């Protein structure tokens, strides 16, 4: 995943992305896009921030947390 994020942010200077799973487009740039994946580099970062959970990620978070136990 880190390699993919590095490739995307190094090759393209974009202003928005169209996600496959959520309403889009989302205004963002390479720096902001990379920041969305901070949890890959910082074990203390929350991969499920509250605004994302409210947007519909709660079932996914529940599944991940359940499988970690």
C-alpha cells in the first residue's frame, strides 16, 4: 500500500480523486492524499477517524477490530 501511495503522489499532481466506494469527487492534492495514509507509517495514528466512521466506515472498522482480537 505504501508503494502505491508513493507512486500515485510522486507521478501525478492532482486536485481531486474519485473514490470507488464513496461519493466523489473529493478535493485533495498529493500531500493531503498521502496524509490520509499516515496510519501506514505511524502505528499510533487512528486509521478510522471519527468523520470517516460517520461517512460509513463503521462496519469496516468493526470487522477489522474484531479480526484483530
